[in-house]
C-alpha cells in the first residue's frame, strides 16, 4: 500500500517537472454536466452496472455513480460517458484499485 | 463488457433492461467478435433490431435481380441527366415561341442533345443575332431543362414628318387646363380663358424659323343643350278597335297566333287557365288593341321624360366623343309653347385645331 502511495507521489512529481496534466498519469478525470451527464476518463473497467448504480475501477479507488436510469452512452477502454439522473459520486476503497479480474 | 472493451469492440448505448439483462448497440464486426468472447461466460446474446447500410445491403445479397434493377435505374438516371430533354422559352410577346424553337433547332439545339454541347452564353448571343425584334437573349441550364429567356425590343419611336408651317387655334371657348406643345411655342398657360379662334400654339419660332405646330391643349368647355317638348304631341294611342284570340300551349309549346289585323297594337294577356285533364294544356285569352297616331295634350309630368330624352340626345350628338364629361346640370322651364329642359355640361377636351401660321392669314 505504501509502495503504491510512493509510486503515485513520484508520478505526480515527474508530471509536474515535465509540465504535463495529472490525468496523463492515469488519474481519473470526472466531468459532470448538470445532473444528467457524467464523463469519466481514465477508468480501468466496469465492476458493476445497474440502472441505479455504476461501479468503476479507477486508479483512485472504486468510483460509484449513483442515480436513476443510468445508461452507458459511450464506453471505451479510457472513457465512459454516463447519462441519466445522477444523484451522487463517491470513491470507496484504496487508491490504485485495479481491474484484475480475468473475466 | 470489460473483456469486450479490452478486445477493442465497439459498444455504445448500454442500458439495463432487467435484473439479468442489458441492451447495447454493437457494430456488425463487433457482433461476430462478441460471440467468440462469450464462450464460457454463460451469457446469451439476442439481436433486438438490425439497422444501417450494411444490413440493408446484406438483404439484397439474395435478390440480385432487384439489386441489378436498382443499379440499372440509377445508371439510366445518371446517363439521362447528361442530356437536355426540355426547352423552356420565356419572355415571348411579339416573337412567337415556335420561332425561337425553330431558330434553336437550326442551331442544332433540340431536346435529346448532350448538355455539354451547349454554351449558354454563346447560345444567348446567337439567338439575339437572329431576330432584330429580340433586344436581349440568355440561356440557362436547369438540370435537363434548357431555359431561353428573351427580352423583346420595344416599338421604335415614330418620327413625325414636318409638314407645312402652321399654328394651332382654339376650336371652342374654354379654360385651359393643360397645354403641351410638341412643336411650336405655347401662347397660353394653364388657367387662361380662351375664345374660339384664338391662336394657342404658334409655329412661328422667330428668326424666320417656322414649323408645323403640334400639341394638345386640354381645356374645360361649357356646353348648353336645350330641348323643348310642346304640350301638344302626336303620339300612338288606342283607337278603340281590338282583336282577341285564345292561345293554347302545352309544355311551353303554343299554337301559332292568328294574323292580327292592325299595324300597331298593344297586347294584353289574360289569366292563364289549365284544363282539368291529364295533359297540362294552358289556355290564355290574348287581346290586341289597335294604336294610331293621335294629337294629345300632355301634362308637365308626362312631358318631362320626353324633354329630358330630347336634351340627352342633343348632348350625345353635341359633345365630342373624345371629351371627358365632368358635370351635367339640368334646368327645367315651362312657357306657353311647352316644357324646356336645359343641360349645362362641363367637359374636358382637346380644343386645338390646325390653321395658318399667322392669325391674319386665318
């Protein structure tokens, strides 16, 4: 766990030195437009999808998007565009959560 | 879903449709790839709806003749659109459309020729050169329609021939409203009162230059017409003789009437009676009363329409046909001879008439 945190801090310093945005290191970037659209970049996979809750793997931990009639309008390995009625966003778990599932 | 994403499959519009089911859009290639990925996942994939060009084309795979037909129609349309099929001529008035079509045909422009063979600018110029009545011509292509627009030249102005030098004189008394000299010099202005015979436009321009005076002199002219109707008039009146007959008619057709023994007569028709029979035969009694010319003494009321009609007739004969009547006022007088109706008419007309160059010559 400590190793993970150290790696993150090191990555941040490196990005800062190179004058690059933080998301270049895979940090999740969330863009919320009103309460109906959420764009999540740098996710690492979908853990669970229900109309009321979507759980995603990110490097910052498990990201939960809660709401109603949630739809994955666009889904690619890097981006995920959710539409519906968004009630909340929350992180759970430790940073560095990874989709290691073999499916 | 994660496995599909890792394989780079295109998936979008994912939504939950039930507790254990989702619906999503996939491309045709991704759909086939999805089947391979599904092995061992215990998921079932159903196609809900297929749409898009690849699907539409795949349906034609087994209908080769139909596909060939469509291709043939498209090809025919494409080829046909390279030719001119219709000619549209615009702006014809004096020049007839058939003449323009014939001119175009002589130039080799007719329905069925390729569009590429036509230079619109050159065609317009060529059409313009063929007829002096055409002031301008232009051609334009609208798909398979060749539109040729022409503008006709207006009437050439008439050149007046100079005749013998002369002046214009007033044909009547009047008040000038408008004086327009076309050649010569006006001697009066609008608002001036002139008497019959006065020179209005002179042809003598001075310095020994004389022209034939031309122009219009519109003036207000007062006319006065009177007609007297005598109390004693010879008018047709009943002589006392009469002739009667019965007229029978069936469905609008009647028997021919007998010969009437009078030269002039009035007809009186009685009430129609229908015979009580099956056929609707109508019976009418007709009486003809003889009229002869008789001297009569008429009252003022009886004379008035006669006198008015007489005065009206005089007015129609006396006022110029080209004149515009502005007002008519009627007066009525009675004396021992009869009833007189006087009409005072104000009319506007051209009072200029040609005459000698100088008034003393007139």
